[in-house]
C-alpha cells in the first residue's frame, strides 16, 4: 500500500517600491505611498516529501529475519531569501526611490540555470554501480592465483632491480655520444626506473600487505549477512554574471553560482556461509571461481580495456560464489542542485536635469533541491557496462609509458631477452590490480 507524507512549507515572495516627491521648492517631499508586488515563486522555507510503500506487520516480519525492501521516492527543497534594500536619490527634480524585499529571488526565478542532461549517463552509471556491487560479494583480499602465476617474473624483478636502467647508464660510460642521443638514453633509463618503482616494487609491497591482511582476517563466518556496495558520482558547476533589469531600475548585475551533483549507489544484501578452510581460500583468492578473474588479470593490456569498460568487475560479478545466498538488492539515485544568486551593482538613471545615475547593491537568494529515488529487484547487465569514471592525467601518462615500453620490447629488429621483458609484463598486470597508484 502506497503512502505519501510531507513536512514543512514554502512561502511566496514579494517586494516593495517606495517613492518620495522632490524636496521644496520643486516638490512637497511627501510620500505617495508604497507599492507592494507579490509573485508566486516560492522563496523561503523548506519542504520534504516521501512516497513509499507500507508493509503490514513489518515489525513482526523483520523480527523473524525476513528481508523487506520497497521502492522509495524522497524530495527535499530548502530556499532562503535575504532581502534587498536599494536606495536611489535624493534628486532635486526627481525625488527619491527605495526598493526592498525579495528582489534577488524575483530575478532568480527568471534566470535559473539549466541543469545538465545526465539521463543517459545515469542509466549507464546504474549498470556500472550494480556490477561493482556484485563483484564485491565475498570478494578476495589478495589474488593468490595471479601471484603464483607471476612468481617467476617477480623473482626476476627482485633478483635484478633496475637492470635495464643500469644497462643503459653503463652503455654511455666511456662512449662519446651526441648530447641529443645521450639525453634520450638518460630519459629512457629514468623512465624504466620510474616504471619499475611505481608498477613493480610499490604494487609488490601492496601485495605483501594484502597477504598479511588475508592471514589476519580469514575467519569462519558461520552464516552472516553482509552488504556489498558500488557507486558512481558526477558533478558540474557554473559561475557567471548576468546583465538584467528590475522594475524601477535601469540595470542589475546578477551573479549566479550553481552546482549539480548526481550519485548512483547500488547495494546487495547477501548471506555468506563458510568454514575456516573456505574462509582462507576466499581471502587468498585460491578458489576455483577465482580462476577466470585471475586469467583475465594475466592478459596483457587488460587495464586498457578496463579503462573504458568494467570488464574485469563484470566477469567477477557474473560468476556465482560458493556459500553465498543473495537476499536482495537496491539502487539509489540521488540528484542535488544548489543555486546561489547575489545582486551586484544596481543602477537607476534619472534623466531630469541634472542627469544622474544612482547605484546600490545587496540581496541574495539560495536554494537546495534534492531528489532521491530507490528501486529494488534489479539484475546484472548482459554485457560489461561503460566505465564512466574520470581518469587523472597521471594515470593517462602511466598508461602511455607502459604501452610504449611494451611495443619497444616487441621490436623485432632489436628483440630483448625474456628476462628484460618479464618485469615490464608484471608492471602491466599489477597496474590492472592497482589502478589508483
């Protein structure tokens, strides 16, 4: 049974214009009376609404261990108006004018910024968040199968650290080389050393730490409930100044500072049942179900594919995990819009002799609008979703450097020995597992 509730209220805005006659001898200096203008735009207060489903006997069902999930739609709208107090004059022939009230809110109602169209992006992010959540169900602590497969390459890296860089430097000793060629060799040696530290030794230390964590955390769970989560987030902002006008003035400068935020979060509630041996096999990544993911990790350039598609996560998500019973899942989409308006300079030009331009300023309007929707009972996408995450400049440089090194290694005119290539191949696979390095 659906039910709707709301809390709070929003009030409309208004502003007042007050004119004074010119002072004697050109006028009486009196006040004809203020003019108050009301407008329908809501400018102050807060309003929260919720639309959900009521489940009869919810407390009793929950006490029995039943999993109850229902869709929910929530909205939150908060608006704040700081009154303006503009004063123009006194002019000997024109008099004086004062304008006060929700002037900035009145201007903001007709100059609201258009939010970005994220409909397609949110649809993709929904699949991406679902895949991320499912891939983390009963996830491994360290990928032991990959470590075993790369044990020989790791040993070669540890046995001869910075071998290629040392060979390049030794090749330049005692030789007369042009400055350009010498500089290129120094650059290549530095690049090799950088890659070996960043994608060789540093990930190796991370693997050692993960292995120690697996040893300390592997415990039999019996039957325990867990929640696996995944999320994507987008942001956008805009700042500008608009030249507009307000009744009773000549021109107004309206400053806009707007931001938008969207987040898609997925969650999966599951039960995990395992004894000590199963807990250790899962923590160390030595289960049979871990084999497809391990093989994917060992594929060269798999990190390039994962930069555009969630292929690795999707592969891990679609494989059933032993001892796991999924109880339900949900996807929550939250959008938030924040608009801040301030009035800069306000001008009122008087053509009476002498022509004069009076200036004033002041007033602001702020609004925060949030929409939250939760849906339940979703399924995994049939294909890997697009990776909508933003990639840093450092990661892009790392990928280019790694790709260049691999292509240079496979140069048939100057094929190097396998031991030289082994650490570089390890850099690629380790980069796949540590993309945030």
